[in-house]
C-alpha cells in the first residue's frame, strides 16, 4: 500500500491557495498509486493565521464539503488538519476522508503546544482509529507524537499506522530525525509525519516530513522546501530490528 504526504506552504488564510495545493497533491498522489495523502496541521486556514478563531469552521462545513469533493474527483483519500468550530469552542482538529470523499475519522489534538495554542484551542479528549484497506490507523497532531504514551495507546489498540499532520518550526528538526523513528521502532508502527515548508509570518518551518517503518527504516524524507513524498509501506520490516516493548512492559507499582 502506498501513502503520500504533502509538505506544502502555509495558505495563510487563503482558502483558494490551500485547496489548489491539496487538489494538485491529491491528483499527483493518485497518479502515483497512493491511497491516502497526509497534509499539515491547521492547513485550513493556516497554522499561524492571526484570526483562526474567527475563521474556524464546523465539522462537515464548507471546507469539509470541498475537500470531500476533491478526494472523490482524484480517487485518493486525505488526512488534513483544520481549525474546527464547535459552538463557543475551537479545536485543533484533523479529518480523514477516503477515496470516495466519505469522512472516516475525526480527531482533536490532545497535547496543545505553548501559550498560543492554549489560548486559541480547547484540548481534545480521546484517540480515534479507522480502517485503511485493512490496516488499522490512528491520528495524532504535531506535538502529540512526542508523547510516548499516546503512540503506545494506539499500538495497544492494534494500530499499525499513525498519520500525523504537523506544523513544526525551526530549530526542531530533531522530531522528524530522531523522535519519530524512535517511536516507530519502539511501538512497532509506521508513522507518516507531514510538516509545512517555508515562512509563515514570524514562523519558519523546518520541513523534514517523513514516512518511517516499524523497524525505523526511513522510507521517505523531505528537505526544507515544498515536496510530495510517496512510499510503499507494505515492505517487510527487518525482523531482527523489531522490538518487543509492548509485550515486555512492566508498569511501576
């Protein structure tokens, strides 16, 4: 099974630009045989936009309807971060659509990063899993992937694949180079980590989007500029490298 990720530029509140990027990336991903594309965190309206709360949309709103139509036209699934309006609250959320444009999963970021996110968003309160062509998947968003207990919780639920929209700024390249591969091998999962590239107001994103296998093999890795990566995750991992932490774990009493 092939998966794709889009390391794009921030739309900075420009919905037309955002949807154009996603449309092009979905079309190319489908042509390359990918079943799903993973895009960055809060891609709509853009992670560093000044009026996120005012622009946030409800689940199932116009953004979702447009994204669903793009998936259906391209014949490719999509995981994308967006600002979700739910009554008086705003969530840093991610939605997953299948290749028919049907929503198959929805997730709200649990671990909010820094004072800015905590001032804008309410935290989520649960994990979610869904099926992707027989592979059990989970969603996390950016800072979430740095918390081992969340990755472990998905692994304990039988997830084999974790899809992660992110907005990781300079100088935090260690996350994709070190943290993501460590969690992949320690918990026996494939991780797709999709970051931004370039400048977004006072933030410079570090790129480094990656797809990592359960034996920590890096299947794809992006530099600092926009990139579309596609990798086949069905390769057999190196059995000598597969770890047994899930079976061996002994909690402190």
